[in-house]
C-alpha cells in the first residue's frame, strides 16, 4: 500500500500523521507532497527522520494538483491520498486491505473518519439533485450514526483509498478546481467507469476538519460552490442544469434561516456581505466556464457512455434525505 499525504503548512500535525502511518500493523510506503508551505512543517518532518519520501513543490498546486503529483510517484496496487491533519488507528491499513480482499470488484474503500471526541466526520457521501454533497453522519455521535459495512458513493476527501486501476480508469483530478469538490467529481468518474466504493467501519481515521481552509470561510464557500456548479454542467441533464438556480435559492434560504455563523473557524468575523460576494463570484465564474465545461461533458460521454443516465441512477442510490 502506498499512502500520499498532501501538506500545506501542516506544522507538527504532518509529522504526527506520518508517524501514525509508520506505526501501522501492516507496512505502508509514505509519500509527502508539500504544496509550497511557508511554515516549518517539512523541516520538522526531516528532523524526525521518519521513513518517507518528500516531494517539495515550488508552487501551491491546490489539493487536486498535489494529488495528481503524488499519483505519479505511487505504484502499489492499493493507493491512498489524504490530508496531513490525520491520525490513523494502528490497524487502519490492515482493515482497509482486508476489505479490498472481501470485495475484489470494489474500486475504493472508505474509512470511518471521526474526531477523537467520538463525533463522526463522515461515513459516506450523500448528494442532492444539484450535486450538493454532504458527508453522511457528519456531526453525529458514533453511537447515532449508521456505522455498518455498506456501499457508499465514494470516499470522503480527507482520506481516499482505491485500487490503482480504478484511479487510472477515472483519470487525473481536475487541477483547475484547486480546492473542494475535486474528489466528488473524481468519484463520479470512478462510478461512471464501473467501480464502486465500500465503507469499512473498522478502518478508523481521526481528523479535525478544515485545518488549512478554515471552516465557514468565504474562500471555502466560493471554491465549493464554483466547482459544484462546474461539475453539474459536466454531469447533469440540460433540464437539471436549468433548475440549478432554483435548487440553490432554496438551499441558501434554508441556510440563512438557520443563521449565519458569526465567525469563521480561525476566529475572523463573518458578514452576510462576504458570504453573498463569495457566492456571486462562484456563480459568475461557473457561467463564464460553461462552454469549457460542456467540452469536458462531451469528452466524458465519449469515454463513459450515457453520463446523465448513470448520474441520475447514482443520485437515486445516494440521495440526501
């Protein structure tokens, strides 16, 4: 098994992540791709003298670009891409590999991602009709979530375990996404290529979310909305694309009713104006990219067949309640 870690200003969290991987009951090879960090995370890692390969990139390629960079180095049949702010249970790799053995037709195995407090980050991924993605079980206590081995849409982006042949069939991630939704769009392609994902509850990973991108930040909102819309143009029927503004309006009103967070995850004050500005920018850029995304759509149709029909089936199977 090859594990690739994407690092950006991970501080001591990066070394802790690598250490937890080197302490696995099943040996793994570890690769670290540094996205032009400005902190001392790589220096700290080198001082620890942990057995891993470090790739230092002079530019920040974003999450998708870094994933593509790692895939060029990893050669094992089972591969993993993950964040730097994770801690892996000692038996995680062993349980992932056993799950792959139980399901020889599965392309990916999704881990149980949770906080050490017992709060679940993700069991799987559920989708709305406009491709709005939500982590199944997010925010629930471990005892309340549906923790059983089952088929899910795809892996949560913090840690993705997959067969090399599935990644080859899906193709590279879209580096122009830079941040957010790149793994969701990628897993649509995994499914379109005929590869399914199995959730393995014994494969536990601990994660404190949004260390780099900051929870609730306008930047995070902008990238996630822009890239969701770009993916919708590629994957949905024209009729559903026309309905996108109406779906979004209903969701935005529901979010506003629940109240806007007063501060982002890094403590900065949030305003309704900054949120509206981020959303407007996302929609404007997605509109400008419509012709380019339609070309990608045609490419997918040639490669995977009837994309919209297959996506409609996926949305039926993994729809948000």
